[in-house]
């Protein structure tokens, strides 16, 4: 699930075309909205076309908007005027089978929901392990929720740095140190501070315990915003990898990893390096705590760990150096390296071929231009077996689509997980894409059609996109 402790704003990777692929909703978590279900429409008759009475769907939309805006008076007013809406309060109508109570941001809204009968201790019905309000709430709101009856468990105590209460909970039941919580995380996954982590480890917590949904360790969870705790776990002997030590700026352990396994220089945040055993699992937590497709080089560079970055570059084969220069937009280094090995593209590994697709997926324009200029294969495949053009189309990135079209990519390729063409991805992306609100899907579709892409049998997409498709349909 997207909800990492202390980190509700996991990066917003969402569903590619026709797939709504489960995980790379790789997941908008900010205030998910009410989703009407068919049974809700049975709560009250639909309005007659000649009346002004709102339908339940209309009312849900009003509640959704007010809740999203944290407008507690408006939500209270709607629930008072339309008592049937109270039945929704304890239903999992939010993303990942969560309830409204899990997305409360203020005391006032919490009061409104409790007045309407919300269960303050409800857990989301996520397959890997449900979350509660105290797994998300800011400390002030959490304290208020506890005063209103929210039950503090070991996970929430660890997250909220309530060490005294955590000690009481573990003393009453030592097995709680291993208890699975949201996403199947242990209390150690939630540990907010070094003293909390130290206490849990001293009382038997497994330092490398894996959660269920991301099959990741506590230290891997901590790399984004709890690096001091992660360093403590490293010092206590947790499992590390080159990405972790690069993120922490640990020069000596970086050297040790490279000495022990020189091939680890190729590691990246990808399913190739972090495969999931459970097909339902959502991908390694590094997708959120580090970033999709990132390498140790980019991690160290972005964190300002120059000594670690320099070591990684010195220990990298030329194809890795070239790829890193591209990804970092270092044109001077790239041109110098390319001059020494002008034919290197012919010998790219499958993983290196994918770097063009990764760069497009990440919207790294400078990297894409350098790779194309160097002759990177335009038909390379990346995530979901999609080409670079598929991903540029999905993002509505007209600039990259234009750049890729200059290199004659396959327009009708459907050998991906969703059997869609780049034009199909663009059409679907205009309504469902990660950048559907900001992407230039009209220009993207126009470019693809002008390049000769075949129109789908059924025209769809946003109104603007559909108008462009209809124009080309008339021409044919």
C-alpha cells in the first residue's frame, strides 16, 4: 500500500493504460476521494428529471469535495441534511480499502466523523495489513484522537515517538515487538527515533524483518526521512546494499560492497534487482524512499555525497559511466567518454538498453537527448515491456514524443503488457495518466496521428483528444 509511516506523500506513480496496473499507482495518496459504489445508489431513489432533488451520487461528490478541502462545517451540514450519507462513514470508500477516518487532517473533521458514527479504531481492509488513524495522523491530531478514544498500539507508539507507552505495551505483551501492522510492517518499520529503534531491537525485534506489501526491511523504509534511525540499524548490523550506503553517504561501506561484488555497480531501483516473491506485492519500498530506476551514482550525487559518487564512477565500467553521465545531464563527460568508445552502443546489455525507456518514464529530457544522440536503441523496452514512445505518450510529454519521432520509433508496437500502441497509451493517459491534469495530450495525439499512427476502432479520451481523433478519422 502507498501509506508509508510518516510519509503519506509517496510519489505519484499511477496507472498506465488499460491496466490500472495495481501498483504503479506507484500511487496518489493525498486525500483519496470517495468512490461511489453501485450499492450506494440504492440508498435513496435517483432524482426525477423534473425535480431539483440531488441524487446520492451528487451528494457523495459534494461530501467528497468538502472532505478534500477539510471543510468540516460543510461535511457536517451535508450529513445532517442527508442522514443516509452516514452509512458511508464506516465503509471502505477510499483508496486501498481505507475509510474516511484514515484521511482526517483536523480535529474539526474528526469531530464531524465521530458525530456521524465513525469508528475511530477502524482499520483499512488492505490485503497486506490494515492501517488505522494513528498510523497517519500528525502528532497533535494523534493526541486528540487518543483523547477521543483511539487505541494506541505498538506501531503507532513507535511512529509517534511515545517511548514510555511503547515500553508499557511491550512489557504487557513482549510478542508485540513482532506484530504485523499496516502493510505487514513491524513496529521497527515505524520507529521514528533512534531510542525507539534501540528499545525495539533490545527487546527482540528482527532487524531485517520484511513487511508484506513491499518485502522490505525497516532500514529500507527509513532512507527518505529517517536516515539517523537507518544509520543506527546499519551500525547494529542490518542488511545493506549499495543503494542504501550511497544514500547514507557511507564511503567505507560503499567500498566494501564494491570489493565484495563488483557487479553490484549495476544495481538500480527496479524489479530486476528487487523482485517480489508475492505477485500481489507492490514493489520494493525503494520505489518511494529512493525513487524508481535510480542508481547509487544518482542517489549519492543528489544527496551531495561527492566522495561516494566519485568512488562509484571510478569503479564503473564505461557503459555505466556513459549512462550515468546521460542521466545526470553531464554532456561534457558524456562526450569525452563517447569519443573514447564510439561503438559502445552496439554492446549494450539489456539492462543498459532499458535506460532510455527509464529516462523517458522519469521525464529526464537531457538524458533522453544525449542517449538518442549516442544511438541508443529506439525500440528498447522497459517497464511493462513498453517502449520509450509508449511512456512519453502516457505522460502526454509532447516534447519527448516529438524528439523520439525524429528517430523513427515503432508506431504500432503492441508487444507490451497491455497490448496497446503508443497512441492508445496517450488516449487512455489523457483521462487516467499520472499527468492527466498537466500533460499536453492534445499535442501528443496530434503528433502521433500526423506521424501515421493508426486510429483505434473506438474513439475515446478527453474531449480535446477526441476532437483531434475525429478530425483524422474524417480524413481517412
